[in-house]
């Protein structure tokens, strides 16, 4: 092997190492780090959501819906308990505060991931209120045809879904502000 070919091979090897190193640095920078996860908090002003409406906020894991339920909605949740698969969210993985009839910390406020049941982005998302004709409202999944009540509980018939909507971790910072942690609490 001549000196020229040896130099070419050495330069080529150094360029490949440089490319590989740059690729690894860029690839690792895209991973969610603890710092980025702690920074990813959705702050919501609850004064902007009138009773009986929902607000969508976007996160890195997909849309999140915040629903301000009316007193009539809360009464309806009790009435619908016999028509949903898992009324108290015991069969699906949920935060402890979502294991009640209203599936939330405060009965009048409901927070749910709108991307899919596991909180991962997918090709569809849930549609809030009012849903198909003859239905009092909640969430509708146009991909499967699944319907959920205003507590995100999946109805028992007509579709293959078995789990309630995913409730992300969240907390009330004040009476009028909410912090949602799509990647979990820091």
C-alpha cells in the first residue's frame, strides 16, 4: 500500500469518526432528559374555561383536554356508571386520584390525554363534545368509533376499546390555575 493510499484511508476513517460522533451527539440531544421533562409543564388558566366547555392544550405527547363540568354533568356520571366498562378506573393504569366516579381531583374539572389511551401521539385524536346525535356528550374516537363519557370512561358496547382515557399527572397550583405534567411529575 502506498503512502498516498494510506493517507486517504486515514482521512476517510477520521471523517467517518467525525460524522459518527456528530450523529451521536445530535441523536442524544433529542432524547428527553430529566431537565427537559421537568421543564415540560403545561400551565392552564382555568378562568379561561367556562362551565360546560372544554379546552385543548398541546403537549409533546399529544393534545390534552381540560373539561369544566357543570353540576348536571356530574349527576349524569352517576347515571352512566352502569353503562361504562370500568366506572372507577380499576382495570386501567391511572393515577390514584382518577380512581373515582368523576376520575379527577376536583369533580368539576376533568383532565385527559386526547392522543390515545397511553398518552403517546398517534394518527388520530379524540373529539370532545357533543359527539354523535342522541348522545349527551363526552369524547368520541373517530378511528374506532369508541365513545367515552365526560369522565373519559369508555362505554361498554359497540367497539373494541377496553380502557378509559388516560389521565395525565396534574395538580392545582391555585384555585384558578392548573399544572399538567405529560411526562410525569418532576
